[in-house]
C-alpha cells in the first residue's frame, strides 16, 4: 500500500514536474514575447491567421485575423514591392481594391492600379514604413498609372512613383504631371460608401478644391496630410461584424476646402520644433501587450497551407469549377475565403467570370 502510494506520488510528481516545466516554458515564451517589440513578432509572420476575418484595434494599433492576399496581378492592377509581403488585407478591403481598379479602368480611363502596401499577413505594427495599415483596412495606391505590360519582380522593387508636386515650389501640384484623370481617380476612390478617408498631399487637396466641378459630397473624405504626393491612401470603415475594431469619427461635414486646408499653407505645419529635447528620447515600440488582447491569439493562430490558399479569388475559382454540394462542408474551404461573398454582399459581388484568379508571382529576373 505504502509502495503504491509512493509510486503514485512519483508518477504524480513527474506529471507535476512536467506541468511546472511546461508552464515555465510558456512563461519564458510569454516573457520573451513581452520583451520583443510587436513589430518584430508580426513582421516575422509570412502567412495570415486562418480565422474568421476580423480587424482588431485601431488603424495604428491593432491586428488582422483571416487576412487575404490580393493576387500580384489582375487585369486592372499590379502589386508593387512584392518582397515586403504587404498585400494582405481584410477581405472587404481586398474586394474594394479589386472593384475600384475595375471601375477606374471603365469609368475614369485609368489603365490600372499600381498597388503599394496594404497590411502584413496578420496586420500589426511594421518594421518599417507606416504607423497605420495595421488592421487590413488601409491601402496605398500609386499616383502613377499601370503600364500596359507586366512588370518584372525586379521592376516592382525598383521603379519609383512620380511625385505630383512641382519642384522648388511650395505645395503646388505640377501642371505638367497632374491630369483631370488623377482627380477623377481620387474622387472615385472617395465615392464608395465604405471608404471613410482618402489621404492626399495638401497640394492635391487644394487642386481638387479649386478644380472639381462634379459632385462634391465625397470631397470632404479627401484629407490633406504630409507626404502622399506619390501615392494616395484609402481607408475603409470597420467592417460589419468586426466588433473588436475601433473606428474613427466621421469626417466633418462639408468639402473640407476651408480653414482646415488653409492651415497647411501656413508656416505652422512645416516649422522645425522650437526646442530640441535635452536628452535623446528612447523610441518606445509597441509591445504585444499594448495591442488588443485578441492580437495574441491572432499571432498564434494557425496558418493556411499556402499563400495561394489565402489569396483572394481562390474560393470563387473553386466554386466555378465545381458546383457547391447541397450541404457544403464548412472545413473544405479556407475560413478566410468563405466569407468574402458574405462580407462584400451579393450586390457588390462581381460576376464569377470577372473575378481574377490568383497568379503566381512574376519570376525573379
Ligand atoms: Zn498609407
């Protein structure tokens, strides 16, 4: 009896030890995750979290579950800077870009979009570049039209966009580069109800204020900001069902061609800081614990089998090839892809044959 108890204690003891070791390993993991800036944790993820699509947190502090990649190439777009792996967005964002690119070609005469950054596969802070773009609801579009030919991988890394600003002149759009088509493109972007803000350089906003003769109801969504003379930035509102997504206040009423714009043409936004800080301030990086709690789950969430599986359009292509069975097995299709149709809604969904299928990345040349 005594022996049995002792043996049971030993078994139990080793199990306890296992638990303790396991727990301390977890604690070590957690501790190192606590010391590692969130941008390194999220920047290291090559694939999204295969979860129900949802944006968590705010545009500049959050993460993305169920991200989908926009294909590198579509008929009316080409993605740039592929090495950054920032072609990932909430399915609603990716659906909007696809639709916008088609509308721009058909209605504005813009031959195609060159796409800059959307988000990392799981969103989150980035190692370089942006403060926002963290929840898959922001996208940068170049102000340079897409060329007729397919750009090589190297070209997509090295080609520069063109600034719309006149050199050696204060905040002035260059009339030899800017065209009414640029204006129509930006106003088209602002016209979608899900788009809440379009960020442009103050000179571009002023140009629109001075020259736009069409409907001005969406002009207020076009917001002046530093930079943004090579590209513009589209921000959509929190998608329905993303309960953990923190949106922004609506833009003020009116076209924004007012004193809020005039301020950009004063010295104040461009003045150097008056006093230098006495001690150099250590940059403080956001840690995982600074982000919404759900972001720890997003970081640890399962990845899809491949990038292809989580690329926008995959599910549509599968549906076109084989009719859906009466009771579709939910697990057969990646979670991120199944809900695309649901999230963009039947009215907004394009006919099947127009949905671009994912293409392989252009070969390294
Ligand atoms: Zn941006």
